[in-house]
């Protein structure tokens, strides 16, 4: 019983991750409220989901705030992508109503729906890239799209995770307090694999060495 409630037990690790996801999701919602900051807050959401929730590196607030502050100018410019996504969302609902009513324009519903899904996934790739790498706004836009397009199967996996998260929030609104961080944590497994495929050898070697050191430190800690 004592081992079950020890700090490193699977139960406590799961409970800690759930708590981190709730706190991180609330932070993302609050920092997104000004609307124009949604790009910076989403970049910070990915950074904290990857480093804190998934890899247990650093404090939640510190990682989120540092990523938000460091990427504010670059990521805030990307809120234009969020504006496009918002317009497409409105178009999807309007065209759906027209299609149900039997209007001729309803045939465009599926086209706009596909564009909406593409824009949503592209936005996530841009946030992930901005959180992990330096680069101009133009580079974030370009490489975010390229990495998505070069790996369509993985892109569909990211989209599926996003849609499941959105569906759960629509069914149970309370899930909005945990789903943003939980979904981004799941997505990070796919995006990080994509990043590794295109990283420079020297950068990949450094990251692999760092992960090896962390693994060895965890093993030593468990042995003690």
C-alpha cells in the first residue's frame, strides 16, 4: 500500500499528470481570452505539455510563462491563422444549415469542412514548431505546412486526436478543463517523431544524449 502512494508510483504519476493537464488547460484558456494572444498561448501550451506533462521537466508555470513570453511577438502574428480558422468554422456551420435545407450552396459544405480540418491541423503544427525551434514567422508558416504535408498519415493522427478532444468537450463541456493539455500531450508523440526525421544530425545527437542522461538519472533514482 505504501508503494502504491509513493511519489514515483504509477498511480501518483497519473494523478500528477491529470492535475498538470487541468492547470495547464486553465492557463491556456485564460491566456487565450484576449484572442490576439491565442498564438502565443497555444505555443506555450505545447511547450508545457511536452516538457512538463510528458517529460516531467521543470515547473508548469515557469515553462508555460517562459514559452509565452519568448514566443509572444512571433506567435501573436500567427493569430491570423486562428482568424482564418474562425472564419472557416462559421462557414462550416452556415453551409451545413444550407445543405440541410437543400440549398445548392450546401454542396460546398464538405469542401469547407476539409479546409477547416487542414487549417486546424496546420495551426497545431505551427504551434509545435514555434515551441521547439527558433525561426521567423515565415519559417514557422512554411515548415509547419511542409512537415504536415510530408507525413499525411501522421497528420491524420494529429487531426484525429484534435477531433476526439473537440467531441469530448462538446459532449461534456467540463472536459474543456483538461482536454487542451491532454490532447497536446498525445499529439506531441507524433509531432516529435516528425521533428526527429528532419532534425540536423548534430541537433538530434544532442537531444538523444540529453534523453539518455535523463533516463540514467531516473534509473539511478529508482535504484536508490
